[in-house]
């Protein structure tokens, strides 16, 4: 089900929630702020964060997860293209996997 872009007040709630969990040193919060500033019209229901103890070579240690909505292939595709990549289609799963300012971004 496609989701609407977050309203300005919801955007502030999403950032406040992320601030409680993300360290300023990881780049996750800065990446979230940048994505919301640069792409306010794209669908987004929330954020998640992830860290890897042993990342694969060339992969970031910290990631920001975009919660777009179940079965929202158009939303995943829109985010992927806005970030200069294409979504990965794997059976029933659509995902975005890229890096922004050293922070992994996936949906």
C-alpha cells in the first residue's frame, strides 16, 4: 500500500525518535536529516538504524533503514532513483541498498 510523504510535523517526530537512538558520530542522524531535507515529497513512515560489528570490505559500519511501507515498490523505486541507484528486486522483496556520506542506506 503506497504511503504519503510525511507531513512537516511528522518529519520532526521521526527525527526526534531517531535522535534518541542514533549517535551523532555514526552519521545516521545526519543522513536522515539530509534525506528529509532533499526529498520531502517521497514516502516515509519511519527510520531504523543498524550497525555491523564486522562489515564486509568496502561496506559501511553504520546504516540507516528507511521504513517505506509494505509492498510499496513504487516508494522503494522512487527513493532508489532519488539516491542515484536502482532497487534490487528479489522475488517478492524490493530493496534499496546504497551509501550516502559513508552511511549505508537501505529500505
